C-alpha cells in the first residue's frame, strides 16, 4: 500500500471515530426523547426545537462548507502552477510534490470536519434563532438609539451569532485560500520575501475587504453594547460612554469601511499603502481612543461634576431596572408602627397569631425523619409551607412528602432499583404552630398508609415523581412492585397509570438497553411488551427537559387535590441578560418574570403549563413558538389554583434589588442616602440575611380578612433597626401584588438582630438557656419572625431542645415573644401573649423548664430589668455545681457518685420557683 493511500485510510478512520461515535449516541438519545415527548403529548415542543436545531445546523454547517469549498475552488482556479520553488537560490522539495494529492485530501477533510464542528456550535443557538423569528414588540424604546426594546431581547442575540459565524467563515476562507495558493503556486517564496500573483492578491484582498466591512458592523453592534456598560455609576450607557466612547465607535466604523474600500482598490490593481494607512489609523484610534480618551473624560470631565453629568443616566438605569425586575409594580405604603395593641386587638387578629410558624423547616424535617420515615429507604428531603381550609378554618401547614431514596435500599441491585422499589408513599402534614405535650409536632396526616384526622384525605399516595434524584424504572412488569411496609408483611401493587413509554417489542428493549447501558433491560424476563418505562422522574429535570428555555425555582412543593391525588407545583421563570440599562443579578441576568406555573402529577407524571403573567413578552413569544403548550392560568383546576404562591426565589431577588432601587431620585441614589438591606439574623451564629417566610395575616389597611403572604423585613444598610417590610400576596385575585410598608424614619423600630441581642442580654433567659445547654442537650434557636399586627409589630422566636449526640429529636420547648420593651419566654405562644397584654406594662417575667421538665420559670426582661433575687441565683449556681461534679465523676467512672450528683441536681431544679423572685 502506497504512503498516500495509508494517509487517506488513517484520515478516514479518524473522521469516522470523531463523527460517527458521538453521532450514534446522539441518535439513540433522539429516538428515546422522541418516544417520550410523544407519549407526554408534547411532541410539538420536541419537533419545533429539533427542527430549529436542524435548520440552524444545516445553515451554519453546510453553508460554511459551501462557502469554504467555493472559496477554495476559486483559489485553485486562480493558481498558476504547482510545487514549491525559490528563485535564484533554488531549494528542491522532491518529496512534497508526491504528497500534493494527500494535502488536498487533508484540506477537504478539514473542511468537512470544521463544517461539522461549526454546525454543532450553531445548534446551541437554536433558542436565539427561534426568538428572532417570533420577536415581540414591547411598549418602550431605549432612550439612546430610540429602538424598541424587543430588538434587544429577541433579535440582537441572534445578530451576534450571525456576526461570529460570518467572521469565523471569512477568516478561515482567507487562511485556507492563502495555504492553497502556497501549495498550488499562487504565492511564491523568494529570499526577498513572498511574491503574490495578481489573481491571488485580488482574491485575498477581496476576502480582507469583507472582513473589514464585517468589523465595521462589529463596531455598530458595540454601540448597542453600550446599553450594558458597567463603567458608570449604574449599569448602562453613562456620560463617558455617550460622549466619548460612542463617537470613537463611529470613527472606527468609518475607518473600517475605509480599510475595506482600500482593499477593494488594491484588488483592482491599486497599491497596498492606502490599506496600511487605514489599518494603522484604526489601531492607533483603538488604542488611544478605546481606553485612554474615555478614561480622560471620566477623570477630568465627569468625576469633578459626577452627579450633574450622570443624573439623566442614573434616572434611566433606575427606571429600566425597576421595570426589568417588576419593581415598578410594587405598592409602597406607610406603616405607623404604634404600640397600641391590647388583649382585645390580639383576639381580633386571632387568625394571624394562630398561624405564626413555630416549626422551622430544619428541626421539623429532622423530627419527621425520626418519627415518620418508617423505613430507612424513605426520606423527607424538604419541608414546605402551604395553606388549607381545615375543618372550616384557614390554616398554614407544614408538609413533607415521603420519597424513596434508592441509595438507602438495604440491597442495591438492578431488580430492586429499577423494577421492585419504584415509588415513595404518602406525606406528613401538620399545623405550623402546634405541638404535643412532649414538644413534638402535631400531625394531621401521618403514617403508612396515610391516616388523616381532618377533612383532607389522600387517595393516591404513591409518589413515582419527586424531588430526589431517582433513576429510570419499569412498571407493569411480572415482578412484584413494592407499595409500602405493613408490619412483618410488605404490601405490593401494580402501576395503574397510562403514562410511561410502552416497551412493546425487542427493538425498543434494545434501544433502552443502549440508552442506559444495561444488558438486563434486554434479557430480563420480568419486562413484557405491556411494561412501561418511566424516565425523567425528578420533577425539576422533567419540567426542564420539556421546556429548556425556562428557568425553574429550586423549591417545588406538593399539593393535595380535592380528589386526594398529589401534584407538584413548580414556578417557571423567563429570564434574559439583554434588557438595556438594567442592573444584572448574579446568576440570573437582568430581566426576570414568574410567567409560568407548572403542575406535575406525582403518580403518573402528567405535566401541565399555565401562563401566570401574560404581559411578559418572552412568554408571549414562547406561546407563539409552541402552540397549545401553555394554557391560561384560569384553566388550572380550582383546587390546585388555590395553592399557587409567590415564589421565594423571585421574592428574594426582588427584595435585594428593591433594597437599593426603591430610591427613585437620582441625587439620593447617587449619594446612597437611603440604602436598605434584608434584615440580618445571628441567632444561629454568624449574622446572615433572613430567608423570606410564608405566613397568614391580615394586612393593615389593605385586606379585610387574613390571607397567605410571603414577607421579609428590611433594615438600613449599616444599621440594625427595622426600616420597612415587604409582603407578596398569594391568594385569589390579589395574587402577585407586592406591598412595601415603610416605617417612619423618625421612629426607632427594633430589627430582628436587636431583638435577638435583647433576648441574649436577659439575665433569667440567658442563665436558664445556659443550664439547658448542659447535660448532653442542645438548644436550637429558631427563626425570629416579625409579625405585623394592625399597625404594630410583634416578634416571635421558637426554641427547641435536642440531644447533642447524633440522632437528637428536636422538641419545641419555649416561645419567645417581644413587644415594645418587653421580652417574654413561655411554654407556648398563647401564654406568652397573655403575660404581655394582660399584665399591661410588664417590667419582668421569665420562664423555662429544666431539661427534665421538672421545673418551670416564666421569664421576661424589660428595658431596665430589676435584678433577680440572690436566693434564685444561688439555686442556679448550686445546680451548675452539681452538674459539673456529676460530669467529673462520670469521666472518672464513678457511677454511684454520678447517680447521687444527678439526683441532687434534680432536687435543686425542683426547688426553683415558678417565677424568679425580684
């Protein structure tokens, strides 16, 4: 075999490996997804996306190859001769002439390979392609160029793609033509330098001219990029961008066109000197004008008069940022924060206080895991808050599904993981503010099978689709499908749903075996033609697979429908980073809307998409691109629509942006006179921003009844007193309305961190918490909640007690309530409220139980607490001494002495008075 044929064979094999290896895998993925999308009823999604990818890949890949091939054909035709020569001092290359054909093969194979890579790269821009085809005009234009904002959100990203595609194509055309001329003879090498034939020079100059014309258009695109400039006080074009950088871009654009014209003149027989002048001018202006001149303007023109120069541009950024994040829709109101609450007003707001969340998510999840997982392979991955009408009363509840965790199966094998153990079972549900006498959560729905003590019942408790990372599984097989444990006997069931990809025959089994790389799928006798394959069972992955153009909230939550079936509720966001003048938020872009609500049936995986914000231009475009996929929110079943809620992730983003962009006056904004931040909490160590929380309350001056809201408090940026609080309404026609209640600036309102400090400084509470934290116990401080009642503010913080060793069971032991200058700690919220408001101007009271539950000592501290009596302090010191002595004896192995000291400790605790004497 000749050397040339060997090279051809090697190149061909490499091409097959590079192209057809991934291609086979991609074809298998495409076939499985085609079956799955069709079975779900969303083939229009798959077909339209796939069609766009094929169109774009074909346009880019085949177009690139066609242009490059035509360019090479022109170059070869214009070449005058073959071989490699040097005049006067001739250097012979006898071996290279023999490889001329091989080089040609390398060139053409390179064209095919690069074309394939360009096609793959273009495929990733399918969304920009589709949005550019279905652009939606918006009701506003940018203030600098007067172009409709829809151009920036829909068309500009795809124009950037076209620019990069054209630039790569032209540069490779230039390089490949130059190489071919060198190979075929259009370019000759001499000791005095290269000699280029007239035809080759004309060809190369035309290509260079096209590149410079494209660079000119690049400067036009760069002008649009000024709308996203970070140089000024705020995001977007500032004074320097408009008055220095923009003129430079126009000049560079003109010079680029001039350089292109000079190259065309050179192609027609002119000299290269004009080209060098134009290019030199571009380089000089780019270096000096691109950075030096704007910097001079910024330092010596803008900086000395920055507020006056930047005022109109700051106003633009504030306006556009508020619109991009929906902040312009917020309703800001005054909140008087008077201290006029009484026991009567507390009773009048009974529904608000009976829905204060006393069970934090983490302690409650730990308690659920200890009491209700039943078997090691079940897991409560997350706790969510929702609201239900329970026996005629509107209640906030905590809910957590009992999902199957494959990693915890006692015997992990293919049959167990993919055929026998297929689903979780049921859930736990309880009110957020109730506990048993032992301090454990009161459960309204519990156990396996689910047992309900209220009017909410679960008829379809199986959870095939959930939050945990669960792999594929086969249902309707010959094998027994584990349903739930029942004493010594297990209960088995069979999947009754109609979803899942039918297995049917051998070819589909082969396809699934190749997809998952599992031979058991092909040879298992348990799988029959009637069996079905369930894939994409993690709900976030499932929704994201169907609609990859949406971003999803990280926290799906489970809803119990009226018929007893379980549904996952997801919040979908439309986002963009192309909204002019809008300040970006890390990881999001600079535009966001919660435009989609998604429901997924936990049993059969049925997915439905509903438009929750029809004013969003992006969701309007998606609805046009994928007809029949998105339904109006009004078509969602009423029992599910009653449980939609304002998403926490969006609320957190808006809260952080509003903390700065509530300032609408450019001068106030520039001076940062009124910057807020989300209130900090340090109850669990290092101070960190509070997480927004759901609650049920009656909004002052707004509603006439209690409603489900999401809220968070604000403090000034460098202080801890509270300045405002924000609430998003979740119920009925008021859904999506956000209210901001601002406190009077002349009045001091305690912030959460200040209340926590006051709790820590209370002598009675701090001493008794210290005592609780000894003897192998751990005090867990819950989230301090700000609870507005009428025009006043209450603060509530739950306390839990758990064993320090692993596996401790958190128990709700005390509730701290603060109002005005009083701090009270009692066994429950009702008692704490009664002590504050029945006692009038309470100066002190304090109360805790010892870890054993033996003693009780209600407690509170006012602004100037009276000292606790010496006798009480002596008892506390004596208790500490007995405890320290018992621990010392325990370390020494003196069990008898340890028992005696523990008994003495108990006697001392029993002698503690119910109220610390003053």
